[in-house]
């Protein structure tokens, strides 16, 4: 007979009553542990086993106690309460909408500060990513999130028309750009607004609207970072030619986690690059031969590899990259100039636009990652504010207007400060000079000398040896996903194949997004992945957090011509032929100038 959520939680609470009636510490301890196990098993049995949706669990290597919430030994009663709350949140996270509602009402569970309401966020962001019915701008008001929509709903007639007009004025900028102009690389807010306008014309059926339709790169050996970098180049072509970019097949989303129309499409993970109307119009035009002859539609095959990977950067905003702030650190020196500064600036803008809003699926991936990593810490923080007799004591869960409209816009809780570190090794030796994990940790210690309360590292790496080395640093808390990792040198394509399509896509994207949210970041300039993370941070209000790199650039082995990389190496055909040997990626930087040499 199936156990209902209500019966499950009643049984768990009755276990606690037994525990509270005992006077023997040993019995209390054993029953406390048993209750925690029962909560996990029974709660999940009520709603189905906890799913990691192809992500993999998150494991932590704890440091010596340093957080205020774990600086003292936790008594048995607190252990039980932490386990109970964490397990209840786990059940809610895995439950259907109806089941979660029942669990919430029966179990008297406080809100989880580290979990996001994914359905609500997706609904809100969809409104912010769509033109109004009269073709005006989305409600990018001066008020954030729910507050802006609430106030917009209260306006009618002329007031609403005036508000809509004001929204499209120079004072309105996309809500996915955090911070002021000074917190981001030059022109970020304006550029994001202009790209969105370019990709969302008010009338997609206008005969003057032209399209560029492109699949995501699927050449063997191209990782997720290379796929995104390639699409950044295609977006640049679309803007230069005044075409609306429409993306089609995305092989990374071809798995069972991506359901319905999002299967095999970018929209499984992030909001689509253009409106549904423009997508439909482009797909309709591409079936007509005359559309290709007239140039109304072009495809990736209409452009050379050089144009895609090393083509002209849009110049409609001038050359804002010429005054980028020097916030990249190499060997203790700030880098003020280098080759490809224009490409660094553009890719940051392009990847920010492409990842501007997470899908409900991606939001769920992030919830699972945060819960597995920080869920018990969050439980301790929440329990510190509750009565000691919870869960028997009822809690007041009613929300004020401030909570619903202002605080609801705050991002999910994670322990701060936190450092993200991406250690890229393995087959990357053919593209750049590799650096050992100990050198990454030297930089981490350098940050901690300035910020002594930093003890937490979110670590992403494909190498098992790096994970093993974390044990040598007991004064740090390391968090990382427990996916299968490489032992020895293995090609990335083979490694990803061993994980399967779903896991090999979900866990890197989760690590990527965690890196963009972290307070600090350490990586390698020679890694395209780090290159893109840096771009997302620089357009996400974190430009002044800086970026510490363990190397200068890729270890370029090929012959140089007048200090430049030969452009013939940039073609996918050349890369495919030379895959067994070293090759130079188009993001290879030369002539780096430290600020202390000016």
C-alpha cells in the first residue's frame, strides 16, 4: 500500500516524540541518526526517489571548523533537526507541484533560502523576454522582478501607455545585467539592450527582415566551450549583416532530460535567441528556394570558417574594448593590453545574451547542485532562527508585500565568500601550457591573505588526481560533483562519451553557472571555458572581482608569421586533420602587456 506524504511525515514526527521521551544520551543519539535516515527514506518514498537529472551528487571535503554555524559541536537534537529539515527540502525538491504543496502544508517546513522557485522564475523571465501585445518593450521598469510586474498590472489606459513608453526610453536596461556600468565591461547594459532589440523585431513577417539560420557546431572534438564560442562568431555575423539569428539543432540537448520542443535545442537550457514568431518565420522561409536566392535566409555554410571563428567584431558601438579596465592578473601583474581584446569583449557580450535567462530545467539543475552542496548548511542557518521545539511548533509563513515583491528578487543563498576554480588539464596539453593544482592553490592563498574569511572553493575539473590532491589542503572546504573523472591523459571527446550525453552536458553547465556566481575566480587564460566564464562574470556585475590566471596564454607550438598565428589553422578541416598533434585555437593570445611595464 502506498504511503501518503502526510502519513510519512506524521510517522517521522512520531519517531521524534519517542526520541524526546528518552533520557539516555546513547539512545537519543542512535534514534536521532535513525530518524534522519527514516526521514530521507520515507519522505522520498512518498514522492519517488531523489533524482539528480544527470548531474551527479555534490561532494564536499570539509575543512577545520571556521563557520560560525559549525564552530561548536552540534548536539544530538540539532543533528536530528538539521537532518529532518534537509530531508524535507529534498522531498519538496523532487516532488511534483501538487505533492510539494501537500508536503509543505503537512510538514510545517520553512522556505529553503538556497532553492529558487523555478516555475515562477521562468514565468517572470518569459514576460521580461517578450514584447508587449502592442509591440512595445517588455516591462523593463526601474523596479525589479515581481514589484515591477505588480505595478505594471495596476496601470491602465493612458498610464499604461505612458509607462510602456517610459520603459523603452534610454533609462531602461535589460534585467539580466547586474550592477552599474562601472561593475561591468564597457557598454554592457547598452549592448545587451541593443542585441535583444535586434533579435526581437516587432514584426517578424516584415519582408525586410532577413535571417541567419545555424545549427550548433557538432565537429568531433569540439567541447561545449568551442560550440558557444562558434555561435558567438555567428551572432557577430548576423549583427553585421543585419540578420536575425535563429539557432536549430543543439546536439548537447539531445537527451531525455530535455523534453518536448526543447529536445535538441538550446532552449532546453537557456531562453531562445529570438522570439517564437521569428523562429517560425525563418523556418518557413528556409523551405522556399527563392528565399535563399534573394538572400532573405543564409546558413552557416554561406560563411567561411575564418569568418565564423576570427571574423569582424560588430563596430556599431565603436571600440569599447580599447579601454577595458585591467582586472586580469598573471603572475601578480595586471594585464592592460593583449591581442584579441576586441574578441574578448564581444564574446563576453554574446555569451551573456545567449545565457541571459535560465530555463526551468537549468534552474532545477542549479537547485539540485546547491541543495546537495549547501543544503545542510542552509538548514543550520534557518534552524538558528526557529524555536527550539520546531517542528512541533507552528511557524508563520505568511509573507508581507516586502517579502513578496522586494526580497523575492534576491538570488538563492550560498555560503559566501566563495571561490570558483576551474582546473583544466588532460588533453589540453596540446593547446596550452598546463599548470599543476598546487599553483592554483597558491593563487587561492593569495586571495585569502586579502580576504581572510574565504574558506570555500567550488572546484571543477575533469581530472581525478586534482580531486585527490584536495586532501592536502585541510584548511579549505572543497565542493565538487561526483561524476566519473579521468585517470591519466584521455581525450575530452572520449571522456564525455563515457559519461553519457545528459551528464556530460549538465554537470559542466552547472559548474559554469556556479563560477559566474562566485565571489572570486581562478582559471587559465588558455582555456576557452575559462575565457567564457570570465566573459559572463565581466557582464554580470563582477568585473571588479578580478580574474586570476595560472598561465599567460596557450602554449603555441606552431610556427608564427610576423608574431601572428597563421589564419589557415582556424578552419575546422585543418583542426580535424591535425587533431592528433598540437594546434592553435583562435583565442590564442600573444604580446601580453603587464601594467607595470607601461
